[in-house]
C-alpha cells in the first residue's frame, strides 16, 4: 500500500456519524518499508496533526480497524519509550 488515509467524523444530533474531514498522503520510499502497524500509527499521527485545529480541546475517540494497532497505541511501556 503506497498511501495512508483517515476520516474524521462527528456525531450529529441523531447520533449518526458524519464525515467532516478527510486525510490521505502518499508514502515516501522509506515509509513504504514500514510494517503494517507502523503505517497505521503513522496515519494516526499525521492525521491528528492535520486535524489539530478540529480536535484540540475536544474529546476524541480513535477507531482503528485492527486490534494489533490498538494494542500498539495503548501499550504503556511502548508509550514511555517513545516519549
């Protein structure tokens, strides 16, 4: 896969999810060598930076399609090492 992409959604008054912003970006040659999990984490990081003006000071729920990515993002030991 040579691109990463995310969708930012917001619940409307009927509790339906409405897309409000989209992000996609081609990967550089060195990023193409990233593992599956690294590419997904990269998508999360870059999209949060892109949508910073929309998500700052707001409650954000991150939905990821793969349990391994969720486990990676929630792993306290890994987060401390990355800090």
